C-alpha cells in the first residue's frame, strides 16, 4: 500500500510516525453513488482513485454541492469527531467507483499533536476548503443560474473528456441547489441557442466555446 505517495508531509515524519500510519491505514472501495456513513465520516479519507461529492442539505431538503474531491485529495470535513467546531452537517457521496485510504481519526489526531508538518498541512487544507465554500457563496450571490449551469457543465466536460455527459436534470439541480424545473427551463434555452442537446439522461455539448463564454459573460 503506497499511502506515502498521497501524503505531502510524509518525508517530514519520523520513522515512528510513518510506521503508525502504515500499521493503521487501510483501503476501502465504494461503488458509484454510495453514501459515506456517519461512522466512516469520523475518519480521515484520502482519495486514491475516483471522485467524491461533498454536499449539505437544507432544512427544506434541498441539496447543494460544496466541492468535489479527486485523486490525492483529503476530506477533512469528514472528520467531525476531531473538528468539534464544525457544526453543520456534511454529506459524502461517490460520483463514480472510488477507492480511498482511511486513517482512523485518533491516529491522525495524534499525528497533529506530534508533528508540526501534519498540523500545518491540516490547517492549510482546512483553509483551502473554506475558501472553496466562500467561492461557492460568491457564485450564489453574484452569478445568475444560467452562468452556474454553464460552468458546471463545462467542468464536467473537462473532467470526463467527452461532450456527451451522462447526467440528469435532477442531478444538476442537486449540485446547484435549485429546483429541477429551473434547470430544465434553462437547459431548454441553451438547446435552442445551439449550445447543447438534451435527451433522457444525456446532455451533449454542441459548442464548447459558447458554453464557456456563457459563464464568462454572466
């Protein structure tokens, strides 16, 4: 198990600290669309391969994606048992078959106490994640919905490297925190404008540049 390749601070750890991680770390595999359980969210999760969606749910049941995690990313917000000041509920769901490294929370907590490198890295990563959430808040406050849909679809196009995106209107609405009817109406507008084509479960991007410009202009 090559956990050392996924931890930027590995070379700054003592031999004892490295052995502690190697002894307690393990791999876990999830199928696409799997939810991470409450117990598992109390552990440190590092993405070996795949993709995780990190989202929250409002009191009315509306979902919104906070950010996504890819290969080599670590989910700190999942470790609620260590970061006691995080009082809002975070949900984790795989968007494709995903393999993760798991470090038990008490092991990582000990490392934060004994290693300045681990502590500094953790603080920097936490700051970066909050920056992601502040960026999302800025998008919600200052960008219209068609701009946000355009950016979402363009990023999906870049990630999957295909113009044919296997995604439903309902799934997009959950990512962006709005009603499915709003998504359907705006996608229909974009289809009439020659930017994309839609059919059941598939959105095909016809004009990538126009899609990107739609975000930049709004």
